[in-house]
């Protein structure tokens, strides 16, 4: 066996790899060990393993943007001491541009980096660009940034999970998961930050730089002082994200979900702040001391058991449009919103709903304080409760409060305590607001329907056909659209946040192929239409993407976040021809996959039953029969990642031995079926791996494998790599190599019938090369002079 391995190396011509200037490393050990010789281009500990720490050391030492691949497994940091500004111990200090890619989150086992309560996981102190995707960071512990600290530079997190880390220690520990300082830029997409804690501020995130969250959930985090989920001291934007069930425990400031400090800027779009708690202070959902803008967002079910402003406590500049503040409960004043005293405390609400909030004292919906300024334009203020004054709004003396085109209805403790200034065309159901505009309606019931999703991204109170609020707003002065995005008619707009408009949407699908569908790419064509009577605005198609399926391509307007497909379509005129939506799905594994497509618009729906379409796609397992001849065979593994003994079940007693090549460590991993698993170094077969198999006996056999999709993006190290061609058949070797591998030394495939190699060398004339073209699934050795990412053409 040893002679054969040596023979393979001799036949290929062994060379020492040169020093890399931009490299890719695949970690092959979950142990925590340092690199034997950082900067030599080899990720190898003293034991020859490529560990995560060794890979980061090599990436730091080599110039250029490097990449690290982390297969499934738990990578636990174990080397003390902590607090040292270096990568050799404690956390992993990143000092150069780097991308770290894990093996995924949905499948088990997933990829996990565990701080082991020893230190945080990653520390970025240099002006570099770092991207992390598809892995978990857990159990970190440090004074600032329990999982990650970013002093400067740029950090991008995509499909990540950061949980159960803590900012603790001496001083003022901030940022249970992430601490980002003033010169930093953090972008988080399709991720979850949960169960983290900061002894001081920012249970999940403490930000002084620029922060962006998209399709991200921040949940069940806590802070000893303020900002249970997020403490923002810089510029933060949230898009389609949720701050939910976080807690701020301190008695001075609060902000159970978010604390936006003085001078900071916060912008939420189609996002929510819900179920958060400021247990001893103000602002159960949001405490705003800076500038905050909420657009098409929801603030609901937040609490302040010992304070004010359960939904929002505003001390700065607050702008709310197209949003709903509902179901928040304050023990003191301002169940939904409190606008604090002082000239800097200003709130402007347009096309928004404040409903079902409660205050133990004053201002069930809204409480104002002396010196505050607030304007309400086309707002619906309903069903709020105050134990004392102003169930809807409490207007105290020395405040500037105005209402225009606003509905005030059915608030307990009166719609108003104190008199707001009327800019006309309002409706006050109990007459308590003292409105004196020529077109104001006092003591009139608007006949509001219950709070519900009536189209658009937020809940609203719909108006029935007979409501006195319909068609009675100011035709000369009103927002062009309502809270949901429905166009208001210029001549006859409605009072309040809701504009009455009816559509009838439908969604259908072109016929699916009958029976089982092969793994890989499947195109779906959906037809969406609107039968009217009104034009439909803000039409959105949604569906949950089940495990085992990825969205390959969905065209403009479509995206996937937290496993949900969302396609923002154009407005649909009434009676217009159907619009086609083409979705390209990648079926990754066999099984029956259920999809329910839901079509919504900002408008109210006449017949919602035809807005939903349920289909089931059954993906097949197609077996591949791999011929194996007596002697040595070099073959690919098409199936999913599988324990090696399970994968070889179909070969039986004919299997004598199997080997795979570890290019980074320049050594083979071996499996002998006669030896215990603990002795074998080869334990699993990942999809697309090339395998040397020795078959005993004198007869050929067939190895039945599950079919799968071979990877076409490969990371090659300097020297010899044993890989599989994932592209199509008949591709000329030179064309397949392309410009990226034009300098490859050689490509060598194995001919099992002759027990010898067939080789292509770019430097030789075509007629002298025995190997001419690639076929799908061809395993081969390739020798390159320096590390490279090779993207093969898709089959």
C-alpha cells in the first residue's frame, strides 16, 4: 500500500508548493492548534492538520483577500490566555481581507465556532474587509463584543447565527454578540442574533459606526443597562428585520428593544419592534434620544412595568409613516408613544395607526410632555386605554399638537384630554378633542373594523362602505397614498390611515412535470392577475422555502430571507392581462416539498381564496452505477455527505481500501474496512470528492450511488489537487481550464483498465496529449503553481 501511494506521487512528480499571495484554505480538523509556520502558504499545525486558527494565521500572513472553508463540525477555542492582541491565543484576530464560509445552518451537523467562554470568537482591529457566511458563533465571552469586536474596517455577516455570547468583565462591557466602534461598517443579512447578553449596553449589538440589518432577527437578548437588543450610537438601518423579546434591565434609560442615543440616526423600513421589555425604565420597544424614522413598520406588545412610553419613548426627533403602534402596555404614561419634554422632543406621524395600547396613568395611545411638538396627519387613533387622562392622546399645557385628516375613536378615558389644534377634516367619535375645523366631524362613529392585516406590511383599521370617514378628507391636502400604499383618489380621499379600495387577485401555475422530478434546477412559471374593480398597489408574492430547496434565480424584485421567498411585483391594473413570475428552484435533496404561494396587495381583497396556491414537488433519487474494475479505481462520490462505511455498503467484501487526498496537508486519508473506525483517518465522503478504491478479486462490480449535484466552484491549493469535474461532457481540457488555470502544469486522469494515468499538459501540442476533454464526474489530479478559486462551467 505504501509503495502504491509513493508510486502515485512519483508518477505525478512531487514539487514543493510556493509561498501564496492570496490563498484558499479548507479546514480539516476541529482541534484548536496554531500553524506550524505562518506565511509558508500551508495551513498545517505541528500535527499536519489544517485548523481554523492555523488557517486564520496563514490568511493574516499572506497578502491579498484570502478564503477559509469550514466544513460541518464544532470548532472550539481552547488556547489561553485571553485579551492578547494576537491570533496565537484566545480569540482569532483577523488582520487582512478574509472570507470564512461554513457548511450551512439547516442541515445537521452544522458549522459552529465556539468561544468556549474563553474569549470572543473574532477580533478585527485593522481596516480590512471580512465576510462570514453559513455558520454559528456561540459561547463567546469578552468585555466588548462577546462574539465579534470590530474596531475599524468592514464586516459582512450572511446567513449567520450568533447566540449565547456575553459581554462581561471590568469597566463597561458592551455588545453581547457584536461591538462595532466608530470607524466600522457592519452589514448583517438573513441572520439571527439570539440569547446574547451585555452587562452594560447592547444585549446583541453595540454600534458606534455604520450598521445595516436586512432580513435579520434580533431576539431574546438582554442588557444590564440599556438597549436590550440593540444600542445604536452611530447610523443604523433595518430592512425587513425584527427586534423581538429583548430586555433592558437598567433603571436610568431603558430601550428594551432598541436604545438610539443622542446624535445617532436610526431608520426602520418594513421592520418590527415587538415583545420587548424595559423592566425598570422607559421605552419598552424603542428609546429614541437621537433621530429615528419608522417607515412601513410595526411596534407592538412591548412593556414598561415601571416606566413610560411602552412602545416608543421619544426624547429626540421621531418620524413615523405607514406604521402601526399597537398593544403596548406602560405602567406609567404613554402606552403607545410618549413625546418627552423639551424643544428637541418632536414627533411627526403620517398615515399611521395607534391602536389598543394601555397606560396605567395618562395617554393610553399618546402622552405629550411640556415643550413637546407633535403632528398627526391621516392617523387612526383607536381603542387605546388610559387609567387616568387621555385614552387616545393626552395633550398637556405648553405643547404644540396638531391633527389633520385623523380618526380618533373608541378610546377609553376619552379620545382626548386637552385640545389639539385642528387642521381640519378630522373625525372625533366622542367630541372630547374640541375640534373646531369647518369640516371636522364630532360625535360621529367612523364604524372602524377590527385591527387586521388588510393589505400592505402593517395592520390597519379598515373602513366599511358606509363609514362617514369615506370620501370626506381634504381633496386639496392629503398624502398621495394611505398607510398600506394604496393610492388615494385626488377628489375623494378618506379620513384616517386607511383608504377604502377593493381588488380581486389570483395566482395560478403552469402544469408541473408529472411524477418525480430530478434533483437540480426546476423552473416554475406562476401567473398573477387582478380582476378589480380597483387597481392593485404594492403587490407581493410570498412563499416559505422548505429545507432541501434553494432559490437559484427569481428575477428582479425577488429575494429570500429567513427561509421566506418575497417577490415585490409591479402594481396590477384592474382587468389587466396576467403577469408571469418565473422562479428557478434548486432541488438539493430527495423528498416531497410543499409550497404555498400567497399573493397580497396593499388594497383590501374581495375574494381571498384565490390568492393562495398550494403545490407539492417530489424530487427523486436517481442512482448512479459506477463501474469498478479489479485493482485501483479513481471515482467520484455523487451522493450527499455520508459516513464512509455507510457509503461503501454496496461494494461489499470486494473493497480492500479507499483513499482521499488532503491537498492542504499533502497527505492521503485512508479507510480500511477491516480496521476499527477510530483507526481510519477517512470517516466521511463529502459530495464531489474523488476516491482511490482498491478492488480485490477478478470480477468487475457496479457501485450504486445516490445521484447528486457536483460542485463546480473549487478551491485549489498550490501543488497537487485531486478534484472532480462538475461541468458538462465534452468540454476541451484547455477550454475547461480557462484563463484562471491557463498556467496549470498538468491534468492527469486514471485509466482503471490499464492501471495507468492519462495526462494533459498545456505546454505540449494537442496531438501529444492523451487526455483531450472533460466528462461530467471525471476525477483527476491537477497541478497548479499558486492557490486559485476555479469556477467550472455548469453542466
